[in-house]
C-alpha cells in the first residue's frame, strides 16, 4: 500500500516540475520525489502518494482538475500525470503535494482546438546542454520569451565522466548503469535555470546520442560493447523517468516509441522523430570501432539504398503524417543536421557519417516525400552540430539552380563547445545552400509562426561560462508559407 503523508528528510521536489506534449484538452505533468537527488533520490523503498492540482489562477483559487497518483520506487519515484478535461488554448498553473510538502508552481498550456487557426505560435529550439561546459543562461532568457512551446532536439545530458576545466563538474564516472543515469539526469535537473524553463512552458522532446552513449546507432555502440543492449535499456528507462512524456514512451521489451505528432490547431503540425534507436550503423567505421567519423567517396557503403536513419516504420509514419495535413506548417524536429555539409579537401569530398550526410538515400526518400506531396511549408528543426546552420534543403544539393524543397533551422548548442569557425566558414563557402554557419556562439533559436510567415531569431550568449550572461540576436531569417527556403532579414 502507498504510504501517506510521511515526512521527508529534505525537500522532495528538488528537481522541480515540468509539463509536455500538450493537447487541446490536456497535458502531461511531471515531477520526481528526490530529497537526495545525487545519491539515488533518497525517497526510500516504498510507494508514495502524490497529489496534484491544475488551476486557472496562480493562487489555485479556481481548480480545473486534481487527483492523486502513486510514485513507485521502481520508477525512481517519478510521476507522469496525463491530465484531461481542460479547455483548449488556455494557460494553466499546476503543483504537486507529498509528505506535507508542496512543489514549485508550474505554468503550462493546452493546444488550440483541432479546427482553430491561432494568429501566432512562438516556440524555442534548443539542444546540447553539456553541464560542465557552460551555465544555462539561455534557458533563463527563453523563460522570459513568452513561449508557447519549448522544442528540445537532443543531448539533454552527457554521459561522460567528470572533466577538469569546465565551469562545473559531473558527479561520478561515466554513466553506464540505471543508478548512474538517474543520478546524471538528477544533477542536470538541479540547475535552477533549467528548472525555471521547464516550469514556464510545456516541452516537446526527442533525444540524440549522449542520453545513452556518444555516436551509438541502434544496438551498436562506439566501442562495440557486447553488453550495450543492457546499457541502452538503462539509459532509456532513466530518460523516461525524467521527462514529461506520455505513457506510450515508457520503455518496453521492443524499446521505446518516442516519435510523436502534435497539432497546433490548423496552423502547424510538429513531428518529433527518433533518429538513434532504429538507424543503420554508420557507414565504413574505423577498424574495431563503431560510431561516426568523416568518410569520403571511397566508402561505397554510404550509398546503399537500404540504409535508414529512422527505420522503415517511422519513415512511413512520417510520410503519412505529412500527407494527411496539407495547407499548414510542418515542423520536423529531429537531432542531426539534414543539409549537405560536405568538405572538399585534398581532392576528396568528406562528410560526417553520423548526420544525414551519412544516410543520403534515406534523406532523398524523406525530401522526395515532401516534394511529391507538394508540401511547401516544411521546416526541419535540428541540433547536434554545435553550430547554427540555416539552410535550403534540396533533392540535388550539387545543383545551385535546383529548387528548395524545405528549410532547415539547426540550432547551435546551448552550452556544448563548438568547432573552429574557420572550418565552418569553409563548409558554408563550399555549400551554397547554407545561408548561415556559426559555430563561435552558444545559444538557441526563437521561432515566431503565423499563417503567412515563419521568423527565426538566432539568439547568442555573450559568454556561456557566465551564469548571468546576456543574450543578443545574431541573425534573423524569414520563411514564407508556400515558398521553401530562408532569407536573412
């Protein structure tokens, strides 16, 4: 039986609260009871009752929904409440109670009704928030942007051990076990600016590689670890326990169904993709290794038509979701750079085997589905590159006269270090479909959407190593509805 009103040794809501995946009549609410967050949580070995409330007002004078759920030790005392019965296009406040303690108050919102046409949508785009390499000043600024959504496209945590020289340090060694992944997620969530952004706005989320292991692909790790399946299962479980995801994303014997689709009335549709779990391993790996590196035209495997980033089922799911909603914006959120970013040196053309350059046949299938459906308002939202890249996406990247099929907004990292700008400048110069390549700055992207136009403001931090860093607009791009391609304004 659940234990009731048992006092905790310390404040149990140390990791804050979060919401995600809004619907017109509901939203997911999350928290985890963790009075000792960096040492397994410290909530004991018994289930605990957690009450929750959703209200129209911050003072909780007008309760819209309430209930009680059980936080189980097997799930690290995390809870995922799928609230229903709310009104469309409304802002709400929420909180949790357990053991005589009350959580911080979060703010969330529901999506517009299915046929509604909201005048605007504003969302943030972020990825790659290495805890050691910077503070989360970008989150603090995003929390003040009056967003409707936060879209996060991977590398929420980094699995590696502590390293000297950063602004702060990971606790413990490299995460490999369930307990270690739980502690790593908890450490990231102790950051007050990250908590504030989670509490300010609902999130849509997908993962990349560092939530598990650098450059992994399916069940293949970078080190070809024969026990990688066990490690991946532990990482997936900890990820679910710490994110505002619906029950369909709970790990099972067949893995995780992370892909999801979210409509913002008739204005926009978001497609959240999983590009790690079911991808073909990277082409032409180094001897005795898995994972990514730069490959060139000598790698025949790169061009094999059956290679996939998403897996056949997810490819069909995405194509169907695009086809079934014409006449609106489609935002395709996934982890890695879609645009061709080839680097020609020494008479050879090299590409990353980990991004979509390493899966050219799969990329062509995806862009062909968009072109064949005459879907002319498609924008990819990506990350991983630690570089802001704004690009026109084409079926023929080598042809400067080829029309754009879609547009890509690849945000730089929130904190993780970037590549040399000189190298990025060379890539931009050699790939004319890329309008901007900036690896010198850390930050995020703020996107404003109307029926006619999508405007993306690239926000850059003055200094990611400064917790109080200011932010400035590095560049602004516009994308017209029905006209693929970005223009700088």
